[in-house]
C-alpha cells in the first residue's frame, strides 16, 4: 500500500492514534519511535512489526503494516490528542 492510500484511511489512523495516546496515558508508553538497543533489551515506544523485525532477529521476516505506513503521522496525531486533553476512554467506548 502506498503512503497516499494509507492517508485515505483517516478513520483507521485516527483510531490507532487514540490507542497510542491511551497507551501513553494509562501505561506510560512513550509516543515516539524508540532508539535502537541491544537484542532482547526493552525498547519502549511506538513501532511497526517491521521495525521490531529489524531490531529483533527472532522476529525477522515480518513487515506489516509495510514500509509506507504513516507512523510519524500517527505519532503526531497521538501527541495532538494528548495536548488537547488526552484520551477520553468513555467517549471512545461509547462510539462502538
């Protein structure tokens, strides 16, 4: 999928950004791509499966959601959500 095709999935990217914001608020997971550490060391932050495969040999071969996934867009949106008052779990759950 191209980056343009991903960017057309606005509802999906918004939901992912809200989940990332919630994980930060409830579990203190940083809203950033982590710096590489040694194999097997914790790397708190936001990564795609493909990024994990790059850093962790035991996960090699997985590339989802693909190299064109707009991860930095999702991270920026998650930060905007937090700056605007954070994750509102009750409102999000009420929409489903």
